[in-house]
C-alpha cells in the first residue's frame, strides 16, 4: 500500500503516463496484469485499485458521507435505498484513469443480487475535474463529487459466510462509461476472484452493515491511501 504521492511517483505509473493518450485509453486502461492473490477470511481486501476517498468505521444510514455544495450524500443515497436502516462501515475507492479497472471480491460470498440504479439526468456527470485536482493538487474537493448523486450505479448484495451476513459493493459509472460489466450473480465467488469491470473512470464503495450479530471491524486504510484490488486489506474482522 502507498499514499497517492508515492504511487504517482512510482516507476510503474511514470512509465504509463509517458504513453500516448490513445494507448492509455485503450491498451493500458484494459490491462489485467497477473496478480498473486492472498486469502484471509478475517479480512476484506480492496475491491478496486484506486485512491481512498473516505473510510468511515461507523456511519448511520442518514448521516452524510460527503457534502456537495451544501447537500449531504448518505449511505441510503449510495445504496439507492430509502429503507436501508443499518449503521455501516463505508470505504470509497476512486479509480483513476491510470488504475487497473478490474474489480475483485473483498471477501468470500454469494452474489445474492445486482441492481442498476438510473442516473438522474440525461447523462452521467464527468469525474474528470475531480481527478484533475486529485492529481495536480493532491486534494479531494467535495464540491466536485456531484457525480455521486447523479450517475448510475450497480449495487451488488453479497452474502458472506465469514461474517454470517451481507455486505455491498457499489460501482459508480463515469460520464464516458459505456457499461459496468459484472458476472457471477447467483454464484459463490472466492475472495480475490474477478467480479467485474467498469469502463473508463469510476468509483467502487464497500459497505458493511453493522448489526447486533456483526463481528467487530477495524479499518486498515485512510484517506489518500492508494490500494490495489485483492492485494491490500481495507478491513480486519475481529472475531
């Protein structure tokens, strides 16, 4: 795991940044490098490569994740579910144009359901200006996160035997996304297995409901950390 500045200055990323934009948007964007995966049933690994935008150990369903120009964005908004009632652990990972865009399972689980939420207006909002400020100023500007409200999302509900309960993966599309491609609905996927992919830019959030029967959780990352799917642990399960 690295912070964003270390990641941007790494040899791997410097090499990618030097390539022509057409190659970056085609060959490099769709890369899926060989990756040694690790198995730990007492942990949730990152579902995506990217920069941690927020990491809340416990948040009420109507408490704000972020505030965008005076309007709060809640866990209910994220899951597109006004009836969602649980306090939750929530971690958001922003996948930049330089990241691998293959998403992976954070923990063993059955894909119980996937549901796509509509975007609010006639098209999705671009994440470009948020990403530009993130790269140039190493700053997370909440006023440029309006895509959280407007863009379409794919919400996957997963039942994990390791926690004896459900957790959620939320994939958020960018303006130029043609599709969110997932597979495995109704199947059991092991920790680290490929879950799907979002084309072009995107964000992936991990939501773990906290109930009376839940184990204890400890977040292992912080804002501005750069994480990799299937390699970096986001959460420790404390049984």
